[in-house]
């Protein structure tokens, strides 16, 4: 079936302003390169100001073999540098690495939390706790103490489901709630 060749629209080329920063001397880090790219302003009329313009821009950070970037399409009349300085560091960090948190799941923390649960249940401590089961006998506590060693090697919350039986014995049927909240450690990538 024949097709008609149409001439392509000419490409549009725009110029942007890029600022490159090179940061050295940070302890235990390779050289850090930061690119701040301002794409200019575009018309963005509002009811109160029909001539209002907003800027767009991008930040790219390179360190060793890792790279992060974020783009903003509505920064008001500011440059990327001005915009980033005015924003909270946690907002900028989340834009650079979506979903990053100050804590992360840890098998070691899960193991420590399980030990705390066994001790408190064995001592028949009542009051506020993170599980729904009652006290343990000496034999039950000893068996659970032996069984929880496997929890150290759990690498993600999803992997906990492989140990659902053990976690149910420890924390009850709704074990995923306390485990999700308490089996965490500081995330070194966050700081």
C-alpha cells in the first residue's frame, strides 16, 4: 500500500543556561558534580496577572557512578538555584530520589524486635505493646528464641511473608503492622 511522504517539520532548537558546580573534599565521597539548568520562562497567565510568567528548570547531581535528577515546570520567576534554596531539603531529596525515606527495613532490626517481643511475653508484661498475643511458657520462649535467628537474613518486607508462620507466632495474625513500623533502621542513603 503506497504511503505519501510528507516533509518533516523543522526541528526547533532552544538555548538554556547551565551552571556546573564541582564539589570536592567531602569525606568518603567521590567528586560531586551538580548541573543547574534553567530552561527560561513561559507565559502562564493568572486571573490576577495576565502577563505572569513561570520558569522551568532541572538539577542533575552526579557522584561516582550514581546520578539523580529532578525537573520542575513551574518555579515562578526564580532560577533553579533560587527555587531549590527556598524549598525544604526533604522535598528536594524526594524529587531527586522518589520514595526515599529516613528509615528502611532491616532483618537485624526485625530480629531485635522479635527478641524484645519474646522477652516481654515471657515476663508477662502487660500494657501497651505491639503484638496481640499473651505470655509465653519457658519452653515456648526457648523454641521461638532459637527460631528467630532466621529473621536476620530477611532483606525486605515482602520477604517476611516466607516467615509468616513464625511472625504469626510472635506477633499474631496482624504481624505485618508492627513489623512494618518497628523492623527499621536509619537509611544511610537518606543522610
